[in-house]
C-alpha cells in the first residue's frame, strides 16, 4: 500500500539523513509501522530554524516537495498567489500516487489538501485534526473552512477524520481520537501517595507565552501562599513571557516558592508529574493538551481553562478543576478542594484511571485499524 502523509510539518534534509519535528516523528513512525511504501508531501528545509527535531527512523519513497507559504501579511498573500497553484499541482501528483491519503490539519497545507482530496473520492483517506474541533471556538476562517470541508460527507468521501474530544451533532466520518505519551509498561511504576495537608506542589509545563498564561499560574500559587498554604510552583518551559515572570517574582518576593526550570528532558518532567499535586494550564487555546493527560497519568489533578476538549478530559470537573480566570474564584475552588482530602484523593484517582486508558500501545492499535 502506498501511504501518503500530507502536512505543514517540514522535512529537514541534512548530510546524514532526514529529520522532522520530534513529536511528529514519533507518531509518524507508528503510522509507518502499518503501511507499505511511505511518501511525504510537505515543505522541505535545509536547517532546523530552531525546531526541536529528530531523525526520521523509517525509509520513504520520496517527498513531493511543497513551497512554504503563509497569508499573514499583504506581501505574503501576493507571494502565496504564485505558490498556491504550484502546490495544488504537487498535491494532485502526490494523491494520484497514493493508495491511502493521510492529511495533517489544520494549516495552510491542510486547507489545500482538504480541497484536492475532493477529487479522489474512491481513495481511502484519514485526516488528523490536531487543533481545537469545538464548533463554538473562535478560530481563523481558514480553520473553519477546513472543518466544514472535512465534515461534509458530500464533498469528502471515504475519509475518517480524527478529532480531539467528543462533540454533539457531528457527521458520520468524525471519529473522537486522542494522543499518548506513556506505555502499558509505565503503569508498573509506583504512583506517589499524595498528602494534601502539608506542602502542596503545583506544576506548569509548556511554552512561556501569552497564549499559555503562565503568569496566571504564578498568581494562583501566590494567592494560596497569602492564605497560609505551603504552596510551591515548578515552571517548566521557555518563551517570551519568561522575563515578565522573573520580574514579577522578584518584585513580589516569590522566589522561595516559585522555581523556573526552563526546558527539561522528559525523564525530569515525568518525575515532577509524579510528585506534583496539581498541574496548572490556564491556556487560551489547545488541541489535545498533552500535559494534562500526562499529569493525570500520574494522579496529578489538573486545573485548566475549558478550551477544546478539556471539559471532556476533566469530566466537567470530576477529574480536575475548570478555571474561570477570576483569580479569587479559582483560588477559592482550590481551597475548597484542599479542605476535603477525601475529594482530593477521589479526583486524583479519577484522573489517573481515565488517563491510563490512553497509552501508546492503545494508540498504535487504533492507528493500525485505520490503516488496514
């Protein structure tokens, strides 16, 4: 079977091989394990441009190379008007070659590919929509257009569209899906027995950008400390908000209980998950927030905004706290939970049991069904 992967994610060619964004490579290896001949249809770079990359560990037929484009400025739009027809031709060539067409959405390439796939109704297709599928979410028009095309079974034939979360009133080709970090063997690792009457460990993992609202996580722990709780926050990640967080901690004398670690290896992150009582993710936008599922795997209780499929993941508050972004209301929700240790234990167990269904082993078995 000729399996085509169409994506915005670039391939980076170096002298010793081909590389791509590391988390993307891990997932694509699972798809490749169950496919025959592989080909990509994506942009190609000659250096990483700051991207975290790893070598593609499987051979592939070729890359039907696309031209990078965006529509973020007037100049970029003019350039795109030349590039788009070229890319459409390349997409047609690639899809003619393929037996199974796999789209990675949303994105500029995903939009073009979702249009071109209409002309191949007899071919088997899958699409992984890695963004927010919530019909009520505020999104760019290009994302909304991709969603409409993919979910329209008159235009889109023979395709399963994998989306994060469960949503009402969806077309028959929409399939709730997930992603995974840990394996079945990780379940054998003992889980830290948490006590909620002493030091309380909070954790933030993610990019330190305005969209992730890391400073709000700092303010929650600061407010708990003011109320007499022995609350500590470990912040993992880098980004343009880091200086503002450092300055805020200095001005408010928070360094004794707020620690910025920068980026860390997965083994370090895992240990912090295992020893944290709560994960805080007050994000503006997510697809499947991996850090929430990872923290829940180790029994850490998530505090998160209700973006994308978070309400589904947290069972509307039975597996974590939905943040309102009203600092006093959110802190009061944490205080109320801390004052009921039995509820803390139950919520932690609910989080752990739900997340442990979604292992890498299960993920790959579901991929195998889609490729067959």
